[in-house]
């Protein structure tokens, strides 16, 4: 019998445990993870004044912090100095290892696959291929059941990326956040992260109604071909649901977090700051009272944005270009980081293409 079982040694789970076990050190906690292998990929987050400091709170260090970003479409090329803010990129494997090492003496972990979860009135029964466990509460960062999604206007953010070593020296101080590519059916762009003079991550991303990795791979190869590279260092790929219907949900004893719990921003896919902020806010909360409170105005704006990308994918680049071309880039960053003030919301509304957004609203 455990006080808490956590299914999945993922980012949301570890961010929560890092904070919660500092104030609930007497809890008996079990993590069930199906694989010892940690996925090799990169994650990114905004950092700066007023934002949660990931280095201070979690001792995780960025592989690269960019003070300059660029946004490009067929009409305009924008390069912005975002100081005192930065766009930070982290090695996911290193982040997981760092946070897990900070809690490993306070938890047990087994590597096994969960086969069933049954909630009783006084406990939760968890069966794996090899064991049976009981706990007072259960937190899961993996999908236990298929959510009923009411809104069929859902997009998938799917991407393929390749980190390469190049032969020619390059500038490496600017993150190419979005270089939009021609597409009438999807929002399509390249996302490039130069780490130093010789290495760069080239990532091709689509916001689509369906996932078409085969087609995306072909486009990605064309993007790679524009670089004179010596070798491939590593590859990555993934899918992030973009839906306002992916919401936090819990029962009396089972708490769902992570992607299926609504922790990813529907408009961007950014998750780490939202999950980390939630963990800090709830570090003193009893497990029976854990909830994720939705910011209704942000959710409303995300919904309009999703509808704009859903109905007008060929025009969606103008939304991003207009936003990032704003004289007040700090408001855009605070909005993307999930902590906008009312002033920032007004600035966002002023700096979006009115016709597209209004048409999306009434659809």
C-alpha cells in the first residue's frame, strides 16, 4: 500500500514530485515507468522577468539561451532582440535525469507496464504485468482512458527534427522560431536552433487535422538539403494535441496530468512552464483537493486561434507575423508563457489580424 502511485516518469510527474515532496516528505510514493530508456529530444521555454525561473526552482540548465529570434513568411522577415527575456532550449533526457535525481531518495520506482487501474471507494488498485499495488491516490501522466472530445476542430502539432554537424561556420545567436513554408492544407514551418558554429537542429513542424509523417519527412529532407552538413547527430519526432477539449480531469482518487490533462497550451504546445507553475502552486495542497484551474480568457483566445488555423491554414502565418512584429514583444512572451496581465491581453488583441480572428470566432 502506497500513499501515492505515479504512472509515468514524465516531465509533468517529476515537476510535481520535486515540489510536492519538499512539503510532504512523509509520503510513501511509487513511480511506475514502462521503460528505463529516456526519450532523446529537445524542449523549449521562455525565461525572463516575471516568469518562473526553471534554473532556480529545478536546477535545470539550458543547452542554449537565445536573446534573438526570427519569424519569416513569404512577405516579411522579422528579427527581434527579446532581451531581457530569452528563449531557452533544454535536452529533455538531461532534464528528466536532473529532476529524478533530486527525488530518487524519496520515492520507489519500478519498470513495468500497467495493465489495469481500478478505483475503489478507499483505494486505487493498480495491476502491472508483474505486480499488483494499492494506493490512496494515483497520478497519471499517461492516458488511462480515451477522453470524449466534443470539439472536432482539433489540430495535431507534429514534427520531425534532425540535429546535424555542418561543414561551414555559422552564426549561432538567433533562434529561427518560425520560417513558414507554402501550404494550403496545414500550417507548416521550419524551426531552427543553432547550438554553436558547427551544430544546428533543423525541425519541420505542421499544425494539421491529421498526422502525415511521410509527407512531412519529404519536406524535412528538402530543408536539410539546404545545409552543407557533415553528419547527422540525432533525430527526433513527436505529436502534440492542439485542442481546448484536452482538459484537466480527476476523480476522487485518480488525477490525470500532462498532455491529456490539459497542461499543453492549445495554441502553442508549450507545457513546461504551465506544469511547473501548477506544481509550485499546489505544493501545499492535499492530494484530495488537487485541481488545475483553467484561465478562461486565455482558453478563449486559444480557441479562436485554433479555429483560425483550422479554417484558414494558408493565412495563419500572418497571425504569428503580426504578433511578433509588435513593438511590445514582452506582452507576446508573457502570453505564450501563460502569465499575461490584462494589459498584455489588450496588446495581443490589438496585434492580431482582425479579419481572420473575427471570421474564426463566428465559424
